[in-house]
C-alpha cells in the first residue's frame, strides 16, 4: 500500500488493521513530491494516493493488480480478504455506501459551497439512517462502515468548531470511531 500523511490512504489502512489483513505500507513524502516522480507515476499515472498493489492477484495482462481510489481499494479488500460481502445485494449496498461516502458526503464536507448548501440536510438524513449498533451492510462492520465513519470522523479533526449537537447519532458514531484501537493506530492518535 502506497500512502502518505493526510491522504485517503487512512481509510484502507484502517480497514486492513480492523480486518487483520497483512500489508506493507510505503509512505511517500508528499512535500518532496515523491508522488510526482517517474517511478511512482509508473504505478499510478494520476500521482494520487492511496495505491494498493496486490501481489496475490494478476490482471488479465499478467501484471500485479494495482488499484487507486480508496473506495475501489476498500471494495477489493472486502471481497478478496473477508467474508463481509456474501451476496449480490451486499455488494450493491456496499458499492452504494462507498460511492456515497467518497462523492456525496465528501463533497458536502469539504467543498465550501456544498458544505453551506447541502451539509445540514445531508447530515439530518444520515443521522436518521445510521445506527451505531448495526453495520450499514451485512452482519459485521465492513467497508461501507469504514468509508462513511472515516469521513464523519474527519469532522472534529478538520472543523473542531462545528456544532454537531443537532446530529446525536452522528456524534455517537464519531465518538465510537475515535475510540476504535485500529482507527487510533492508523490516525496516530495514540
């Protein structure tokens, strides 16, 4: 896994820690533009992190499977290394939540005009949809939970002044996420 501080590599890293999936982390120094160097651009021409190179899977061309985009990596890890996804419905729902987290939720959280316009409505609906005692999909905490919870857990880190009191379920999800040992380890929270 290629990652770096303050990148979305934290999501698949957290998932691999939670699911005890072995990995090797190669951290790139973004300040030194290591992600823009020819050797990394040969792996991911977009120059973005994270990137997973799965030595156990070959592409039709016989090369090691190389994935970028945290959602694609999470889905691959869930399907290949866990029993989290066992039905077509679970795969579809996992895809739905991964896409929601990495597009709709991410935009509402991090794009200022969307945060002003969409954030309150989105959070109100999400507060009704989430149940801190149940996974979003299937029988156990999985890739969908990882993606959604990781984005929500960013809120107090990026916006410590934000008032979330109108969203008690989301507050509880964030509290529990921050208390998870694997999350704390990956995020460097001690």
